[in-house]
C-alpha cells in the first residue's frame, strides 16, 4: 500500500500535490484542511483518510473526525491534528498513546516535518510538515511511504520551495 501523507493544506492544492496523489494508493491528511474543495479533489482521485484541524470549520468537523484510528496492512495507525511528539505529547492524546500506542502516530499542526521513533512505546511518529502555502515554513513538505505485512518501507520526504 503506497501512502501519501500530508497536512496543513490551508485551502491550497496544486498540480505538484496532485501529481503525488495520483502515484499513491491512499492519501492521509492530518488536518487543517481549510476549504473542503481540497479534500473533495483528493477523494475524487484516491481513497482518503483525514482528520479536522484547529482552523477547520463545522463542515470539516462534520465530515472528518478529530482522531482517526484504523488498521492498514497489519499496522495500527492513529491520525490526529494536534498530537505533539515523543516526550512532549499533547495532553489530549498522552494517556491514550501511552496506554494503547499505535504502530504509527501521525499529526500535523506544527508545520515542521518530523520522523521520530518513540522507543519508549515502540511507535513511529510522523508529522509531514505543511504542504500549503500559508504559514511560517520555508519549504512545503509531504511524506510518502509503503506499508506491507506490518512493515513500513521506502519512507521519502517530498519537498518544494514556497
């Protein structure tokens, strides 16, 4: 399963993003969608799993959950927008992540790309950074990877100057 992981589109989608969507089997969006035309365009091309973020309105919050936990190719995935990172998890997720850690924990919000192996709970933390054009980030970033038989492989950073 080829996954494209993105976040913080803030109502922005372009041909650069769409090119990578078309190469994926499934797209995961870690919140701050902005205008739902973004997720509509993604979902028209590929299966989409998404969560709402702090900038998202009631329409997004009705369509997508705050937390999305699911299985993918033998791995448990948890996507949320504001999650923190190893050693500094957000209080809203901290008890659950320590009591029932997923194999992969995905969040957005910070606009800072991070890939961290949390050895304390045996969990891979992924934050794809921000692929939209709004915010302080200098580079737009996404992640892509493959999941097969309970293993993640071919993890790659995709970046573009603003």
